[in-house]
C-alpha cells in the first residue's frame, strides 16, 4: 500500500510548484480528480453469470472492494443493460452485460492489466471458459456446483502447462470451510458421526457441502457408526462415502440453510453448526480468492488452501 501511495504521489503531485497563481479550490479539485482515476495496479474482474443472484452480489462486492476493478459482466440474460442498474446501484457503472466472453477478455487483454474471470455458469461450460481466460492471460475463480471430477482433472493439467492460476471452489463460504476443518479435527476423537442439513428447497440434496464434509471424513481411514453401518432402514439417512457417514436432510419452506455435524463419544455429544442467511456469506471468500489466485501458476481445489 505504501508503494502504491508513492506511485500515486508521483502521478499526482500535491505540492508541485505552480507556474501561475491558482486558487485553493482549483488545487483541491485537481487533486480529487486525479485521485479518483482507476489504479493501473487494480485487479480487473469479469463476472461470468453476472445476472444470477450470486453474480449480482459479486458485482456489488467487487465494486466496493479495494484494489479490485469490475471490468466486465457476461451473461445470456439482460444483454445490453447496465450491470450496475441491474444490481440496484444508484449510479450506472457504464458496464453493459454482454453475452460474448471472448469480446470482454479481448478488451481487458489490450490494457495488459492483471485480471480474473469469476465463473458462476454451468458445469458443461467451465472447461472452455477457463481455457479462454488463460488464452488472454487471466486467472479464474470457479464456483459452479456439481462440476465433474473429470473436468477438474483436465483443467489441472491444462493450467499446469499454461502456468495459469485457477481456483475451483466447492464453497466460497469461509464459515463452511472452517466447519469442515473443525470436523476433520474432531473425527480423530469420535467413532460416531451424523450430518443433518436443513434447506428451504428440496433440489440438489444432499448438498455439496454435506458431500464435501463426508468425503473429507471418509479419507481419514476411520469407520463410523459401526453398530448399524449395514442397516437399510431409510429413516437412518443416506450413507455418503464408504466409511459410514450418514446425512439427513430436512426440507421446509422458510428454513434457514443449516449444516450440522454431530459427533458422539462416551457420555458426550459434540456438535458443529453453520447457518447461512443469504448469498452475502460467499462474498468475503470470493474477494479473498480473487486476490490470491493471481499469484498462482496452477490449479488448486478448495478455498481452504487460501486460509
């Protein structure tokens, strides 16, 4: 930050010797006009899937974040409309929604700035989107539920060869990541574990978060719930993975999205719980990911690598 301030001072000297007498008002006006110019060191960000709920939240978050600059908005909906107005901002951002990612990437590449494409699209388009971004010298942050493992593997090889950074995040929620890390630590001390999640919408259950937690716990060599691991009673929930981790999903309109991991041992129950009130919970993780991914030369999987 000190270096940026010194550079700004070189571009906009505050105490340069005037050639002629000027008023204090004029000097202040020139200072503020200069300081409001976008910094060349800002990370330029393109939101792909900008008109979705999460895309609109990302537009607002990036626009307010220090050191980031919203440089493009891509979607097949509301094409041509100002993305700032779509997101409810009082003033237009003068950035229209376009449905051509290549066109947006080309304009950013000409500026030779550091850039990141945030991908909120679909599993079927992620591979091509990351390749396009890399071709123009931009890193990628991908948050696309149900992306296939084969796609992740192929992109990992591509990013390694291209020396381009990419984060594929099953979740952008820092709270969710902390819950998963705590669950891994607890699993070494308990032999019984159950996941209980609540959602207002029955689609995509069990959730990606529950699947990720179960996969993490199943990779540790533990065997859970030995007493009834072979039961086929549907009331006991669905087993995720091969080590007996069970998940129970509660669906009711109006419920807060909640994920709870219950561990038990002799004489005690240990519960980890994470509540999600809105999509805003993903924005701190997104901003962190954008700032970190530009330093990478390969693909990483999981936001926890940045914590």
